[in-house]
């Protein structure tokens, strides 16, 4: 099997993610600069963490009083979906060993999971294909972060308040998800649990309790929500 052909196909599959990663990475780099960090901080965090939402949150946590237990629980809650990604990829990873397996596990993000899980690798080196897809996405993210950090350093404008970009980003994601979902229970639970935790624990400690509450509620209600989604989809499929 030709490695050059595999590399070409992996690049083609990863290319649609390029623009999104570059622009989001640039926003992250500018955001880090607005918090007072030098250019190396976002680049190194992008290189070694490689988890977009976690990196945005970690940027804010770095300028707050350090609380290891809260940081650990927060990251676990945010990245809990990776557990299900890993379970889904067990069969695809079973014949891959050594550093390739380690890198695929460490570098798995939403986009690499989506590509590697669904891509057809007939006639290609499957292990190298998945590694190269992950590597290309990793490069896009690091490059975007570096460009953002450099851009933030040379922009002739006051970046005070640029940290609101993260809030705006998650607000846009929330609105998009709301418009796509026919049932808004999960979104309302998120808003309700957050407001309740904020009132009980205050603005400094509300985040982890809110996420724990959301996780517990959705775990208990998972089957009901799946059944409800199935009932909604059934009439649409019959049209």
C-alpha cells in the first residue's frame, strides 16, 4: 500500500476542517494575548493539550486562583464524551500498536473521531491514514493558535474585553443547537442547573456543581430522551 496515496487521501479528508480550525485557533490565540500571555503559551497549549473547548476554559483558569480539584473535575466533565468515542473506536484501534496507537488516543478530538470512524480506507494503510488525519488536524489547530497569538501582538487596537469572544462562541453554539433540536429539554436543563448552582454556590464555585447536576439529570433521563427523539424522527422518515 502506497503511503503517498494514504497521505493524499488523509489530507483530502481533513481539508474541510482547515478553515474552522484556523479561525477558531486564531480566536484562541488572540484571546490568550488579551489575558496577557505571550505567544508561546497558546502554541504550547495547542500542541500538548489539543482540545479546543478545554483550552479556552484553561486560559481563563490560568488567571484565577488555582484549585486543582475543581480544574480536574471540570476537565473530566467537559471531556466525558471522549469515553464514548474511545469505546466506539476500540475495534478500529485493535490492530494498531506502538506510538501510533498512543498518538491516536491522545489526539482524538470530535473531528478526528468523525473522519476516522466513517472514512473508507480500502486500498489504504488504515493505521497511517488515521494517524495522518489526526496529525493534519493537530497542525491546523497549532497553526491557527500561533497566527492568533501573533495577530494579537501586532493589532493596533485595545484588546480589553476580548475575553468575551469565548462567551460569544458558546452562545452561538447554544443557539445553533437550539435551532436544530426539536426537544429543548437538555438545553433548558443546562440553563436551569447553571442558574441554580450559581444561586447556591456563588459565581466562584458554581461551574462544577452545575455540570455534575446536568450530567446526572441527562443520565437518568437518557432513555426517555432517546425514545422521544425516536418518536419525533419516525413521522419524518415516513414522509
